[in-house]
């Protein structure tokens, strides 16, 4: 979880790349990344809800 000081919780390209890297690194270690949530003044974005992380 992290925030976007701009207020827009839309995931950036960097957010998506970093999350994919974390998922790829964690998987062989038996660690599941359940979600990545971005909080902004205008609400929040859940990678799981957006279909960017598989469950």
C-alpha cells in the first residue's frame, strides 16, 4: 500500500512494473502478494479489483 500525493489513485506504469517484479520475486519463495492498494485524495485503487494481480 502507498499513497499518491497528487490525489489520483490511478496506478502508474512504475507502480505496475514494481508490483509485477515483487510478485515474480516472491512467488518462488512461497510468498503471495494479495493486493497492492494506492490511496489518493480522490479514493483508492486495488490492483486485485482492477485485475492487475491474480487471485
